């Protein structure tokens, strides 16, 4: 009886397994049919705007591209006509990869004033060689005028030759074919035609830059071309990221717009795809907020619950590490005096114990920022309109044996206010040695001037 019972149970189990297998095959067939129908619909939509040859071209292109790039052809169908439209023109760069931090700076031509050089001076201010070796800054010149792009590149190369040579600084631009036709954009949010065009292009600029930066490092930091940074910003960013014990999507180091937003590079393809889905509809910072809503908000909960959930993956660091300094927006005619109240004040000078001396300068002193005050450690020195032949002179009250000197110009708020083409010269205290220099030339490893000074720097 027991054997018969077991045999009956075994046959019943076998029948159930056969039925489950049959149902599984049926579901697989239904799923396959559904996928075929989706493919047919997509192909039909593509055929409505292009011919069979173009479809084959897209297919060939998508086979060559990383998966996260292939979807660009659906959101930007005009790219099917241009095989190289999503690959940047690398104007300057050593193709550095494997760094901890990649920083992206989009820049466009401004009617009134460019802040790019000041921004770069601020970012490189007091960076150690170790920090420079573990990051890369990408300048994305989001213009298609070759003459303008090359002029920006030349300015950057002349101001930052070492950074260009080492690979910490790159300059790229988009192919002209990357951008769609902006003449027939749909107006949304009550914005003017110019503003809709401006923000639409801006969304595409951010997307292009992010995709280029994605494989280069662990984290991606979004910056702008009109900001200043605190001197310890890289160290602070790495420390704050390392302290996070929960999963996050964005770390914010500024409360303004899209400035100072840190992403994991592995998340960038998803973020860019979301931007491209709605690039014509809303500004970039709004799209980013909508993406967070999609990821964590429950439609059945209230707005307060949603904000609480978003705050878990969008984490704000204080104080802010970046401050907006521009006044003239890249949108023609727009003035924006935006300031981050959490940025705080900067240390604009460092006091030093200098030996007693009388100080002189031929430079035109600005307001109360005299040479005497900086030498005494009370304030910084600020002058204007230097010309060839101007000088700053320190006459020590007693002769000194000088082993080294340290001279710094510019500060974090005005990093571009520095002395260019400047020499450091010293006058020997011993008159006999000075006379020997004039009569016989320099006996030292430094060139001598006609009036007896040695050029030491």
C-alpha cells in the first residue's frame, strides 16, 4: 500500500512538472512575440524618418558603441546621419584615465566677460603634485566655431603649460553635427524662445561632457566656468565621500544650480539617458530632481515623505566648497548675482614673520591694500595697472644671509591677479663684491644686471 501511495505521488509530481514546463514554454513564446512586436514598432518608427540604408548604418554603429551610447540614436535621431557626431574633438589632452576624480567644466562664448581663466587658477591654487596626479579637469568648449574653440585652447595652453603637458588638463569640443536643429523647439514652462534654446543646448552639453568623462575615473564632479573653489576642495570631497555609510547618488558641495555636484562615474550612463529623454522639456537641475523622484519617491505618499527619501541619496555637504562669481550669464542679456551663503569667507592672505625692512613700490596701490600691510602681516597687497619697469623693493635694515625666499601673488577670490614676467633680484651687501660683479661679471651661478643685482628667480 505504501509503495502504491508513493508511486501515485510521484506520478502526480511528474505531471505538475510537465505542466509547469509547458506553461514556461508558453510564457517564453509570448514574451518572444512581445519583443518581436516591440522591435517591429521601433523599426516602423525609424523607417518613417529614414530609409533602409540608414537603418543598416545605425545598426552597424550601435554594434561598435558601448551599450550606454547606443540609445542616443533614439533620443537624437539626427545623429544617424553622422557617424562621428558623438565623438569629441580632443583639442588638447594626454587621455589620462584611472584617476579618482574627474572634473567637467562646460564653457561657451559670453558676450560680456569670460571667467574661465579665473576659475582654472582657483581650481589649481595650492593643489599638491599628488592631487594633480590623481585627477583630470576637462574643459568642454561647447561651441562649433573652430576659430573661437582654438582661441580658448591657446589661452589655456599659454596660461597652464605644465598642467597641459602633465595631462591633468584636457580641452575638448563637440562636432557641429552633434546638435539638432534648434529652430523648431517646443516652448515649455512659459520660457522665451531664446531661453528654451539656451537650456536645451545646455542639457545636451552636460550630456556630451559626462559621457566623455565617464570612463576616466571613479567620481565625476560637475563644475561651471564661473566659480571659485576653496583651497582644500579635493581633500574635502574625498573625505566626505569616504565617510558615507549608505548608498548615495549625488553629493552636493554647493547649493547653487548644477555647481559642485559629485556623481559616481558608474551612474553617469543612467543619468545622461534620463537627461536625453527630456532634454527639450526642462532645465538640467530640474531634470536631476525628477530623476531622484523616479528612483525613490512613492506616488501614494506626500511631498514631505518624498523630500525625505530624496535626501537619503542626495546628500549635502557644508560648508560649500564652490562659489559662483559670474555676473553675466551665458544666456544673452541675463544678469545673475547668485551667491552661496554656505560658502563662507576665504583666508585672503597668510601672515609671515618678515625681517625688518623698508618697502617701496612703483605700482599704483588700490585703496588701503598697501605693501606695508602685507609685509607686516596685517592685510594683503593690491595694486593696479602694472607696466614694464615697475618694481617692489625691500631694503633690509641689516644685511641678511638669505637661504630661500617665498613669494606668492593672487589669492582664492582673485586668482588671476598675479604678476606676470617678473624677476626676483638681490643686491649684495658687500660693496667690493658688487664692484667685482660690474668689473668682472658674475662669479655666481646667477646672471648679473648692469647695476649690480643678481637675478635669482
